[in-house]
C-alpha cells in the first residue's frame, strides 16, 4: 500500500525559501517515478519537478534554477527545496508516485502520461508567497 504525506508548506515573502517533504511508504524506488505538482486557485494543475527510477530529475521551466528535487531513500522521503520564491508559486503542492518506467522528462510532459496522472498522491501542502 503506497502512502504519501506532504509537509513543510507555509507562508513566506517573495525571495524566501521553503523545504517541502513527502514521507513515502510502500514504494520500490527502482520501479517508481516520483514528483511534485501544484495547483493554484482557478488554474490547472502543473507539473513542477520529477525524480525517476533511474535517478534522473527534471523541472518545469517555471521553477528551473530555483527548485531542487531530491530523494533520501534511507529516510523514505522526497524533498522539494524551493528558493527565490515568487508570488506566482502560490499553490497547493502535491507529491505523487507511480510504478512506471517513465523518465523524469517524460513525466513532465504536457501530453500523454505525466506526474499529473500518477496513481498515488498525497493530501497536499499549501505554499503562499506574498509580494
């Protein structure tokens, strides 16, 4: 049984940082692709960052250079380090996982299978960035 529990959200001023954590259970890391997606009020869900079963990572253009995704297998935790936050980063952030050979880049595709369609996701954690 796969379970994902996010934490670490909060309110920060523009330019600040937050570290999101996703405590995972029931995942075989060499078979799963994991990632983060977000949804702001009135907007569509958006893939943010992914970490595939080969250990590769990928980022959306909106967060590239500011966010870093990492996986600590010993702690069974997926992280999203968010630096230089902007008001447009305000959203609910979700951790997701799927037993799939999709690469990190494929999992951020805007067409076809992607992190937005992964079978497992958490309850989300809110990030609010004020200007």
